[in-house]
């Protein structure tokens, strides 16, 4: 059992974070049949002939053209076997699987091109090896994982070959400017931080002590976003300290928080569960009682199953709240039927919306050719949302969707909607 306390050794954090979560689930996708989708612009159904003239972009991969002509689109979804975001990635894959089942149930894209999700573990592979794997699968698109280090590494490699990339998680809102075929689905982390600061001020948390850590790009990015948002929003930062893993206790870190003047109303930390649970449990044992502010990584079942009570009343941004609509209720029912329980948190919905995004882009493009999808996305796209809220992609923008920022809190054994901003 390990714990956290102030420490300057980022390497130790990196190793312990990696070891903290167990292998993520591998999701088997059953290819069924569905149709329809949710986008802003009505488009006529695609004809079979549309796919006969497909020429894949840049890669020159004739296998993609051949697969599309024969009524199937292969979408590879990266599923790392372990890591900080194993549960989040597994939940996204489950939501995506439900979306594919529903889509294929009435014929697939344009009612005749079925989508097949193919789970792969691409972490640690070179750009050439990743491209070789995608070509061997005849993949038309790649769904990236939430883990920031592997996500951006894969994006940098895949971008060299013009691969169409869908990123459910959006920790680095500048990535779309660097990689022209990279399209995030979730709200940018910087927007989530701004929403969290606004909610904190609204609910009376006017000051904060920031806990940061080196060795994890996700933690570094999200901590920087929050600090910048706090400064812009005139939230008082009364102190900060790094955390790292050691065999020791939490006395030093708790002492730094207690010594801050004025006493902070809250504590911000970007660690995902179960790490955030363990950190806060250690602080509580040392008499630190301030409310915890976190990130959208907390919007998952794992927050409620590992020392949940220590996170009571914790507040964090969400990828979005479930919709109250017929299609949203169908998603929840189909998810429960397939996986045996209700979707908890926003990550299953984020996976569902990733497939909805692809469906809407294909319809607007009148083609499932990756280069045609890329062109139509660059012209802008509006999505009504099924499992989560509506989003808009502006023409010629930075690829980040514009939509409401949702704020949640831990309340008993549930993740309770608190505010929707924007």
C-alpha cells in the first residue's frame, strides 16, 4: 500500500501511477445493424456507388477503399492494458460498442456501411508500427485513449500518415492545431477548468490550495489549466505543494495546507481515482477537512468504490450529464442489457458520442472516405447529442467542440449533477 506526500522525485510518481490501476477491460464488439444519427445538416442517403470511388487519403491504403466498397468501416479503438485511465478507457469502449450496435441495427452508416470496432493495444509502438497495425486492419479511423502521454504520442505518429483520429478525452486543447486530423469529442480541459472556477465562486469556495505533481502529463496539464483559470477568475490561491509517492505518511503535506494563510476553502488536485481517493484519505487522517476540487477523470464508478466517503461533497467537471430523451433512454437501456448495469459517470456516454460524431460527419460528407470526413469536419459540424449535451465544431477552428461545461459532486453513493454552464 502506498501513499502520497510532498516530494521532488517525479520518477517515483510515474512508476507508482502506472502500477496503481489494474489492466483495463478488453471490449468485444458484436457487429449488428442500425441506422440514423444526430447532426445539424440534413443530407441525402449515401448510395453504394459513393463508396466505389473511395481513394484513401495520403496513406494510399487500398484496403480501406476495398473494405468500404464492401459495406464495412473498420474503426480501431486503442485499449491500453493498464495505466492511470484503464477504467475510463474501458467505459468509453463500452459506450462506443453500444453506439455501434445501435447504428448497425438499422443498416449502419447511410444504412448500408456497418461499423466494426477493433480493440488494439498500441501503446509504446513506433509511428511506423502503429501505421502498420492500422493498415493490417484496414482501419479508416483511430479512437485514441484518455491517457495523455500515450494519446499525444499516438497522435503525433498517426498524424504523419494522415490518419483520421477521434479523441474522446480532450486534455490538451492545442493538439488540434498541431495535428490536422485530430478531433476531440469532449470539452477542452481548459474550458472545464474555467467552468470549475466559476462554480467554485458561485458555491462559496473563494480560495484554494493547489496540489500538483510532476511525472504525469495529465496532472501537469490539468493543474496548469486550473491555475490559469483561477488567476483569470480571481480565485485566491493561498498555497501549493507537489505530491509524490513514498512509503511515508501525509503529515508534511497536511502541515503545508494547515499552515496556509488564510486557510483555504478548498483543495484542488488533478489525480484520477483511485489515487485521489488514497491521497484525500491520508489528508483526512491528518485532520485536513477542506472540500476537494478535481477533474473530469473523477466522473467514473471508481470514484465511488475506493474510499468513497473521503470524497463526499467533492466537486469536479464532467464530460456532460445524461440527456432526458428517447434516444438517451434507449442508450441507457441497451448499455444495461449488454453490460449488466447502468452507465455510471460520463465516460460511457463519451464513447457513445464518439460514434455519433463519426456518423454525423459521414452523413454530412456524403462519403465514408476518411479524407472526405476530414474536409466536412473542417467546414464545421453541429451535434444535438444523445448520451451527452450538444456540441458545435466551428468552421476553420481549433477542432475543439463548443458546448456547456457540466459540474458534478460526490453525494453519498452517487455522482450528482450540480451545474451546467454555458
